[in-house]
C-alpha cells in the first residue's frame, strides 16, 4: 500500500500542497472533537439538564458503541469499519515519511495509522489537565471519553496492522493501487516472513488488550463510585 512521491518540480509542489491540506484537515478534526466538550458546556451551562446530558449518558452511549464494535470485530474479522478511517492515514504516512527516505517511507504507513490515535489521546489528556473545562461535568467527561477512545482506536489499529502482517507471506490482500506489500518487504528484510502469523497473533493480542484496558479504565473513572463520592 505504498505511494510513490513525485520526483519532478511540479510533482513535488503537488505533494507538498497535498500534505499541507491533509495536515490542516486532520488538525481541524482534532480541534473540532476537543471543542465538542466546551460546546456541550456552553449549551447546558447553568441548566438542570447537565445532570442528565452531561452525566453518565455519554459514557454509557460510548460503551454501547464499543460493545457493538466488538461484536462486529468478532463476527467479521479482517477489515473492520474503523479501518476505513485507518486506511487514509496509512496512505498519508507513506507519502509524508517518503520524503525522509525509502525505509521510513515503507514503515510510514504503519507509523502514521498508529500515531494518529495517540495524538487524539494526548490532545484530550492535555485538555483534561488544562482545567479549562473543569467547571463543566460534560466537558470533563468528554476529555475522559476522548482519552479512552484514543487508546481504543490505537488498539483497533493494531488489529488492522496484524491483519496486514498475517498476509505478508501469501500476499492475498488487495492493495491500494496494486502497490508493494509493506510487511512482506519489512519481514523479508528481517528474515522473519516465515513467522508472520505468529507475529500477527502477538500484535492482535496486544490490540485487544489495549482496547479492553481502555474501556475498563473509562468504566473505573466514570461509573465506579470512589470512597470520596460514597461519603
């Protein structure tokens, strides 16, 4: 799934313009998600609805979504619904890191699709630590949900990577543009292509562990009463 960078002057200008546009597009998505908590605070600030809309309803709705996604993942396997989001980030990573050399260009797809969820996680963590929305329960919970979602997405992205790794030897997956198989090249270079399924299993296990742990953490910090709240 590798994209070759243009070599001509016009081609390079086109790639640079595309990178700039994609960067600002993704930045807008992150800022929009973060602003959602503050918007909710403005809407329900000072009203009795905060106890309903800004309480545990959003958390429960998120958990229901997680449960439905897990059913989808266990029933289908392979390319999952969220992977339609992972794929553009993966291809963007090839393009972006391709400017830094062929090796990073090869690894860039996997690096990018794993980094973006961590960016989301860090952005929400910084929002929560800043205290800007500390006066609004809805905004505070949006930060916690955002952190959990960033970790959950990272775990799901690992599932997608494991699917790709498992195909390194047989190379049966349809690739974007019929390009090179990243993990066949990577594992062949490391003389590990014969062990691709074992490596894929470990990555998949890590992905499920991260998803389950992030969900358990959200339940613990939002729905499980602490000793201070019980008193």
